[in-house]
């Protein structure tokens, strides 16, 4: 599911700032012109120093899958060392796969 598809399922009042014509003409330009800590630490202006591992269920209804894929892509384009693990299922289904992968990645970090 894309950000636009997810936003289209939200009530108009919740999705209006983040999708559609309002986002393109009002919210996003306003946000991008801001000079504050939220902007300074956003994915638009930050490259991680250490590796970041995203774990996402492709049917997650708690943290929508597009959040992980878009953050991963943005940080990758900025030169961050990022990895995206995509699992079949919702927020909870892949928990054992997540833990196994997390421990493997942590072991690799310790060995470095």
C-alpha cells in the first residue's frame, strides 16, 4: 500500500495535511521552508552515521508498510547505510523472523 492509498482511507480531516492537492500546495511547501529542530532532524536533511535496520510487515495496519519503504529509500538516497527487511504479514506475524534477523545483525555489528 502506498502513502496515497493509505491516506485515501483516512477521514478527510486526518489525511488532508499529508495527501492530495492540499499537501502539494500548502502543507509540504510550508514544512520544507521551516527552520526548526523537527525539520533539521527530518529525513530531508539527515544522514545516519550508524547502520539502520527497518523491519516491516507488508500488511501492517499499525505502522503502514509505506512508512518503512519511504524512510528506507530516502535515507538510502542520502547515502545512509540502511537495510530493509520486508515480511509477509501484519505487525505481529513476523515477530520471530524479526528477532532472528535482529540478533544476526547485532552479532555482525559486534564483530566489526
